[in-house]
C-alpha cells in the first residue's frame, strides 16, 4: 500500500489518479491527516497505517511568500520531510521526496547533474535542500526527485495564469533570461509510480524534455491555445520579485537513463495534452 501526501496539490492529485488507474492500493492525505508543521501530526498517521511506501508531494510552495515566512517553509519542507523519513525508517517503508531545481544556484548554461554542487538562492530552495539532506541521511530506501515549472489540472500554475491574462491583454511582458523545463504533473506522476515499485534508489531529475524561457513558454501557450497575444521579452532585472530566481534551471536526465527509467515526453506535447484536459474541466 502506498501513502500519498498533499493530494489537493497539483502533483499529489495526479499521483492518486495514476494509482487509481493502475488499481493500486493507496491512502491519500491532506493537512488534516498529516500536519507537516508538527512532529506527532506527521509521524503518527504513517506509523498507524504502515504503508509500504510514501510518495511525499505535500510542500510549502509559495516561493515569494517563503521570504517572509522562512520559518514555516523550513518547518514544512525541511523538518516535515525529516519526520516522514523517520517514520518510514521505523516501518521499513520506501520514500519518494519531490524536490526542486531551486536547490541549485542557477549559474552557467549547461544542465545540472544530480551530483552537482547545491547553492540555493532563495528560502524555498534552502528549505527543500534541508528536506533532501534529511531524507538521504535517515533512509537507505529513498528516491529524491527534482522537478521544475510544474503544471496540472488541480491548482494554480503559469499556464492558467497566462490563459487568464490573455483574455484581458493583447500584450504581456514575460521574463526571457530564466531557462528551464515545464513539467506536466500526469507525466511526472506516472514516473513516480513506476519508480516507487523498483529498488533503484537515489537522486533523479525529472521534467518534460526540452528547455525554454518563461517568455518562450508563454508564446507556445498562446500559439497552441489560439490566443493573439504579443509577448514582450524582458529581463529578470525588469521584473523584481521578493525571492531571487535561478537563471539556469536546466536539469540533466542522465540519472533516469542510467536507472532505465523512461524520460518524460517533450514539454510542447505535454502542453498540448494539458490544453485538451483544461477544456474538459
């Protein structure tokens, strides 16, 4: 039996859909069942239900707000992950911890390997790195999966924001000097469910294939959605935010290849399928 945390979030929601599709036994939890900000609230539920594996999707993800709420972000993403790992160790369960490209500093233009030096430039990245370190220190049966630029049907994301703005604007300014990969949650969910059924433990990078800037992502959204919106490409300096963002969020998928896992489809293809899904909602 698999326990999935954060099932009201984009990724947790799609992980449960994937498990349902495969007829796998699972328990999905929200903050009501597992409160990551408290030790008892985190561990007791896991120890009581004794899952074979935990896919830990719940997280504090408000990147800008984390600069004001650093303690909360670190408690949820760092301490919360530690507590889940401790519970998993007690019952000998596997654990998948979903992490982020933001653990890297964003220098250079080449994709980061899983072993490259970590140097987060914001609180969110630091909180996730604390979670990674705790999980890898406490457990032997762990998968740490870094992803980026997530979008899915359940929750807010860049695609939905752009589509909403397109209804009111003919021209939009979008940052063009941050490069990474969009990730469609049903594609990532499929990989996580495949992964948890193996013993190929370790660190992985998982995003849809291909790289783009946020501006290029926006252009492709408008093109595929048939929206006539001009994208004005601007620099990060022209769009200041409370949290600093890495310029280079490219992630190497060599770890997936080495372990025999299938890479995710191209991000443009993922976007196409997502736009079809959005029409059904």
